[in-house]
């Protein structure tokens, strides 16, 4: 199973900081997360597109530098999802 770690307000939305899901790619895993907690769908996605201010890391690498949501995962993979971060 792929471990999903949530940070910031995403932990509050999901009600738990770490979850485990199965899937072939990042999109499958995020879909499973949204099916378990429907409120996550509105936070993470605009329709079927990942919101641009959400950062998704797979094993420490931004999925935008790989194949995006179609990036393959394994049972040993870890996905970290970060909400928007602002500061100055």
C-alpha cells in the first residue's frame, strides 16, 4: 500500500495525518483518498485537474517533474501532499 501523508490544513480536512491506499499511479491513490473523504476532492481538485497550488510529492520528488498524476507508485511509495504556503 502507498502511504499518503497530509500536511497543514489538509490534516484537518481528512481528520488524520497519514493514510494508506492502493493504486497503480498517483492519480489512483488520490482518487481513493477522495472516495474515502469526499471533502478532500474539493480541496485537491478543480474538476479532474489537480489544483495548481497543491504540491504533491512522491518519494520526495514533485510529481510535476515526473509524469504528474500518471506517475507510477509501488507498495513502498510515500506520497506527501502540501497545501498552499504563503509568507513573506
